[in-house]
C-alpha cells in the first residue's frame, strides 16, 4: 500500500516536465526506470538504505547481479559457454583491455575501421602491439560501411575487431563480418547492443558501454567466450584482467553499484516490453520515420550515411547552410526537441534514437522537420 | 514553489525508514544528499532530463565538474600546482596506474604495508616491476602501524606508497611518512579522505575511491602534483594515462556522471557543515565514544588495533566467543544497527564511522553495546 502510494506521488512529481532527448549518450532512459529509481532511492527493497549505501557483498546486491546476468542471457540468448562481465572505464577501457588480454606477443590484430570509434580502438591497440586496418571508408569521411569482400584478413590474427554502430557517422552493420576460421570476432557494440536480436555465437567477445541503450555511464558490459580466458597473460594487473574479473563475478573490488542497478531496471523494462524482437521492431519503425522525412524532403535534409549503411540508432543529417542548421537547432529547442547538435567532425544535426526514446519523440521531430521546411524551404 | 513542494513530499516519503548503517563501504550517505538526488532525479536543474540522461559535454555537466574541482580544492586546501582527476575502476585500478605512470624502467617503488589494502597495492605493482616492502606489521596481523623510524627507505625510489587508513584492520596514520628527499609520497586515502584536514603539499599523489566518505562507488578521486605528469610514458593506453586524463579534464571519454553528481552533492554538504575541521571534530567525537565503550568494558569488547594505531573510520572489535559475536550481530540488527559484521581476516565485528554516519547512530550502537554486556557479561 505504502509503495503504491509512493509511486503515485512520485509519478506526479517526476513527469512534470520531460524533453524529447535525442542526445547521443548519455541518453534518454525509460521513464518507468527513473520513476522506480526515484521511488526507492532512500530505501532499497525495505533495507532502510539506498542501493548506493549498500555493501556489494550483501544478499540484495548479489541477487541483483544474478538477475542481471540471467536477464542479459535471456534477452541476448547468450550461450552458456560465455561469461558476462560488468566493468568500469567505458568502451575506451576495452580498447586497451582487448589487446592486453587477447593478443599474445608476436601476434597482430585486424581492425575494420568504419568511424571515429573504430579509429580510437585501433589507436590504443597500436600503442601496445601490432595491428592492421583491413577495411575502412575514412577517405569518404565514413559515409558508408567498408566493403569486406575484398578485405585482406589475416588468418593468424589474434582477433578481428569491428564497431557494429558508429554514433558520429551513423553507420550500422546488420550482418557480422566473417573472420577467417579460428580468428575470434570482437565487437564494440556500445551504441546498438540490446537494440535488436543478434547471434551472440558469431562473436568471441562483445563489449558495450551502457550509456546508450543499456543504462547510465559508468558500467560496461563484456560478453566473452569462456575459453578465451585461457590466453589471458598472468601478469596483467587485476583490474585489467578478464580472468580475474570473471573469477570474481565482476566483483574483485567494489563495482559501480548504482549504474549496475539502473542497468538492471532497464533490462526489466526491456523484458516487460517484449524483448529484443519487439524493441527491434520499434527501433526500425522510429528510424524509418526519420529517414523517410529526409528522403522525401527533396534535398532540404541530407543524410550523412549512404542509404545501405544507415544506422537505426544515430541519424546525422545536414541542411543546406550552417545558418539554417543553427536556426533549426534553436527553434527545435523551443519545441523541447534537444540533443540534436551533430558532432563537429560531421557537422549539422544528429538525432539519436536509442531504445528508450519514445516513438512520440520521433514523431514530434519529424513534424517539426516538415514544418521547418515549409517555412524555410 | 514547485520545488519546495516536491521537497516536502519527497522528504515525507524518503525518511520513512532508515537504518543505522555501519557498513565499511559502499557506506551511508548524508540524508540531505539522497533527498536532493531523489528530488531532481527526473529533472536536473530544469533541463527536463535526469543528470543520468545528460551529455557530459553539456554546459550543466561542465559546471558540475568545475564546481567539484573548486570544492575539492577548497575543502582540502589543494595547492594550485596540483591536478584533480575523477577516474573509474576504484582504488584497485590505481594500484596499477600508479606504477604504470610513475615508475620508470629500472626504477623500484617502496611500499609501507599496514593492512589488506596495502598488500593489494604492492601485489599489483610487483606484477609490473620492482617493489620493496619497507615496513609492515603483517606478523601481528596488522594490529598496529609499523614503525617507520628504522625503515630502510630507498633514496632513489620512484615513490613511497602508503595506505592512510586500513578499513579491515582499523589502523590509521595521523602523521605522514616522510620519504627521502625527492621521493614522491603516494597515498591510498580511500577510506579517510575528507574526514579531517590534511597537508596535501606533503603528498605527490593521493587517490581515493569515493565509496566511503565522498560518494557512491564508481568514481575515484586522484590528486597529483602536475610536474609528475612529465614522467608519464607516452605509450600507455589513454584510459590508464594520467597525462591524457588531466589534459581532457577527466573527460577523455564519458565519465561516470551520476556517481560524480553524488560526489558533488556530498562536497556541498561537507561545506555547509563547516568543512574538514568541523567534520574532523565530529569524527573524533564519534570514534571516541565507541573506543571508550570498548576500553571501559573490562575486556568484554576487545579492539583489534592497538590504542596508538586506532582508526577514526573503522573500529574492528571482538567479543569473547564467536557465539556471542553472532548473537550480538543478530540482536543489533533487531535494533536497526546494521553492517557490523567484521571482515573474515579479523573476524568479529566492525563499526565503520564515515563522515555521513550521524552521531546518533554511534550513540545508539554504544547504548546497545552496554545493554548487551549487561545482559551477557
């Protein structure tokens, strides 16, 4: 009774003003997740304390970690021979941990570089050892996915790395690159994990900062084939060692408890909503709406990505002049449409359409785009 | 008006049940901090979004980072030639980053080991290069601080490392070790930072996981002399490189925004309370209360640490039998006194008395201790 009463009270407070948040990350979270977090912020499950104040060795927190593991396995259909880790440091820390853990002395690693994040990943890996760029479209400012048909893949590579979605350039892979036999496929899935079903078995290691589709900044999901742990060097520092982290259930030291808790709430929300098939359908519908608006604008709006490489998560687009782009941003803000400024390396505008962004927000943006074109086209 | 109304409503919800939380970390947070976080969880400063949903490149978040830097400098009297970083991975990540950044090839580092955390720090550093334990009391299960008078300190050491407070064994340094001329003093201050004034100028580098006195788990404070950055090797991965992190204002990638936000609220609370001199006085009073209860129990309660080495933050103590200890824990829980189980390496009980633990909680524990002794002594 008390809880129901609290929920109603807090819901009345919480929904007072919410904007349409198209930010590229940290990004919009599901409203029910925020309401639940608000409701139990001072008293987690009757414990008399916040989840932030609770021992990570407590029964409550152990239950939460187990639930998250089970829900990630369920949602992504993770095979049993994979371990799921929750790490700190974001995808950028994985840029270093992947080569430190998986590339043995003398080995080289292959990278497909289809945007800014792929570039950052190979840059760190190159500091620590040998790398090769096997496919890239940097020469056209990453306006399309690279062709993999002619890529010269190393059959002895420590792994083949790619970025499944590039937030800045708005490119997304819908089929996995196929590495040579025995070469592990490694993927930075930060910006499209949990946005649709994937075949985890095709990957040896997937990593993803949570702050796009999975939760707040501060926690990173790593899903890896357990037998990869056999090659982890023993002399790595504990916090950088997948084997230590796996053995300790991601709790060698105190994990980022609150970020993990929000991740847990997001996973529950996704399951309630119908899982990845359903969210995939919704995401396709949302991105379809905005790409149609671009394509039907007669060139008033121009997408950065070529149609066959388009991301469902991030839609970078330009107007005909920078002055018009600035006007668009300003007026959009007046309609509570925020987070639409493009990254400086592409310019213009960018709409990020992660899982938690409601369809109504995309509809509001598309309506505004049409109205703005009518007035300024 | 709306905000004041919200505050009242939420305060009525939030304070419904709170326990006395003696947990060793994650630990109790100030109630006003939690109430504020709850109030603005869905709408940070009128932005129409949660701080968790906001770009770390936004004006609001930049202002928050600047405020935290200023408030840490103010509270700790940090000299201007020091940089303050906010990192991920906890103190355990610093166990690796310190030697990676500060110990050049061929150099060795000296460690004072006065408990479990000092042991963990040197263990990771030893994986990566040369170390020496220059003082320890491991032979008496860390029941006292080691004597430094006879320590054989390396005048050419890359640095001298110590742990200012050991949470498990309950030992705290109240005077800094003095390294040989020119040897940087490095300190893991995770469990007593911000608990009283310190002389930052005596240190070259201080690091501290936030989850004791400063905030929730997921953010780590690093305070370092700027000229130390000159010795950072260029080939370190970006996330492990103090120079990169300092140059990027701790935002090379997305920082753990929510944990940082709570840290910011804790710092404001500390300033409102009167700063470190005042909190130091309160902490001395709280720990005095419980140590007196132990000392006046005629041996019914026995502290682990020798009196001249006692921590003001963590008070591990034993009863005469394990059965009695279990009974104590069970009955204490019935009185809403929680988080009192000692670490397995010391056994018995432990009361952690961090900044946010109210005096009333310590008084409630001491009253219970006396009553328990009366019934069972």
